[in-house]
C-alpha cells in the first residue's frame, strides 16, 4: 500500500505535470486538462486490467478503495498545488484565470463523494434489512446497468460537443497523445520495476502497476466540465485521455502476461497457459 500511494499520489502527478509542460507549454487549457487527468487516479478500469492480467484481486480492491477515499480529500489540494502553487514557484505561467480551488473540490465531492456515500448507505441498509444475499444477488444486478448507461451517455455527449475540435485539429490531438502515451507506458514500467524490487510477487506487482498507470478519466472529465465548461480545452484533454488509455492498457495486459514468467521465475502467481488462453478468447 505504501508503494502504491507513493506511485499514485507523488510520482504519477509529478510525471504528468512534467510531460504536460514539456509538450503543451503554449497550450494552457490542454496542459491543465492533462494535469487534471494525472491527478485522477484509477479507481474503476483497473479492476478490468487486474482481472485480465490475473493480478491479485484482493490487493486491487484495497488499492481502489484507498484511491477512492484519498481522492475525495486530496484531489482539490493537489489540483491547487500543481495548477497554481508549483508553477508560481518555478516561475511558470499559471494555468488559467478561471481556475477555482473550491470549484474543483465541489466537483470531486459531487461526482465522487456522493456515489461513495450512496454505496456505503445502500450496502449498510440493504444488508441489514434484506441480508447480504439479497443485496449482492438482487439489488446490485438491478442497479449496476445505471453506471454504464450514465458513462456511455456522458461519453456520447462529450464527443458530440468536442467532435468538431477532434476532427479539425489532428495535430493538436497528436500533441496530446504523445505525453499520454509516455505517461501510461512510463508509469506502468516504473511501478513494475519498483514492485519487483520491493519483493512483491507477480500478482501483487500487476495490481500495483496497473493501478499506477491507469487514471479515473470519468472524474477528470467531470471536474474539467464543472470547472471550465463542456466545450473547454480542459474537457477536450479529458476526452482524449480514455482514447489513448484504453488501447494502451489493453496492450500492457498482454505485455504483462508475456514478460511475467521471465521477470518472476518460479512464482506461483504467474498465470498459466490456460489462464492466458481464457483471457485471449
């Protein structure tokens, strides 16, 4: 957990901040959007990457829970630090006159805090009144499609608003893709190296690596829209994020399955050939 917290909340944001300023120094809105993406640590899709790579499910669940709680309390603070305080220390032009620390805090509380409290409330009350079997077998399957519907609606709406910018500015999109590629790949291998050096096995290292490499693009998009507007450059950067992240992380799943036996020889948690065939099918 200590390794994951350091990678997620110290190394990750710092790496994205550096890449954003290197590649988008003259694009303050896009730069800000990328930095926000770097601050939104992965709490959802990492569960998928964890299963596909045969990582430690329990470890992944714990890391997701920690990141979820940590984001509620620290996202706004880190946003203020990386978007205003640190640039001023380094003599860099600050992000935007429209930046508001409290707008970011409010967005996080609304889009992340309320769902967390709702989940805690429904589980506590549901299990107490109806029992765990009813809650997990009846209630959860009934409401689970709502999250997917909401996510798909948001993505469709964003692309309808940002579609013209995406198609009319291919070079700008490519400029954003480069730091995102470097970030996802770089964070994955940094985390893998640190995890292996720390004595973790294959399954634990995979959990830490994908948690460090992935980002909560849903939160990044929500914060960008609420703070800067749905048609802003910040929202555009958040929209481009998952277009790069998803295929890259899928590719890294196959990389992890391929190099796992070489990096972790004689490790009982390394997936067998039957596991790999099941994933590929």
